[in-house]
């Protein structure tokens, strides 16, 4: 969800794959059929929702079709306008157990996100992937839902050796992907920890680094 508008500009070939939702899904192109799916249960969602509410962080979620939120705010509006994802208002406490949830995304000021990341209790940290995808964003996903695992999965499907894989990233949620790749490249505008994890550094996103 949300990627088709960018694919139209980037272009792709039949038989390509698309990794989305931070590695929770892999879709085949051009049919957008889900080939790989890592979800979190509704009961798991309630535990994370309770923690984020205690931290005072606004948050919303994604299933395989919609952006789910208990209210409309600037970030649900951004998901709709920038990514073309339809927003569906829900009561998280009353979601049906059959809902396939991909991730929970919290947002706040950088200090609030940092404090919340440090405060994540062990029962959540040990059972989910917790990544800071931007200074103001904190994401919670299935423990195997990472970009690195998704790239590894596709490489295995295609019979591509790890040393022949190239990955480019700029954020904390790209770290395990850069670590997996035979050649990990950081964007020039990436954070210092991403630069440190990369084998090479290219130009920034404003310099056509890719």
C-alpha cells in the first residue's frame, strides 16, 4: 500500500519484487500479490497500544489495505496525501482478532521518541522489532519484519549470493539491511550511525545519491 505512485516514476520489470512496511511484506510486481507476510496479532497490538498511550505518544497502525487510527491527525493526513493510503477510523480496543496488522507507528518530538524508545519494556523489546525510522517516528513490527530479513528472503528466492547484494539506506530501520548486504551504502544525508554501518557513503538525496 502506498508504493504504486512511486513505482510509476521509478519503473520496474515484470518479476521484480517490492519490499514494503519496513520488511513486513514482499509483493510481486506488477500484480502486487503478497508473497511474504509478517504480522502482529491484535492482542499484541493492544499491549503496544497501551505502552504508547502511557508514554503519551500519538500512534496509528497499518493492515494490508488501510492506515488505521482512532482519530484523524496530521500524520494520517500525510499518509493519505503523500502515500495515497486510505485512512480508516477504528477503535483499537474492539478490533477483530482476524485483522492482519503489519506495524504500529508512533510519532512525537525527537526527545519524546528517544525517551519512549529507552522506556520500551523487555516484554515488548524481546518480542517485536522496534525501530526508529526517523527522529520523530518509532515503529513496532513482527520480530522478523525487517528490511534485512526481507532482502535475504528475496536473495534466497533468486539464488543470489549475499556478497552480490547491494543495499542503500539512510535511517535506523535500514541498519540490518546494510549489515546483510555484500555492499552496504549510506546516503550522504543519513545519520552518523548509518554512515558508520555502511561500506560506502554516496551523495545526499538532494544530490541524486542513488
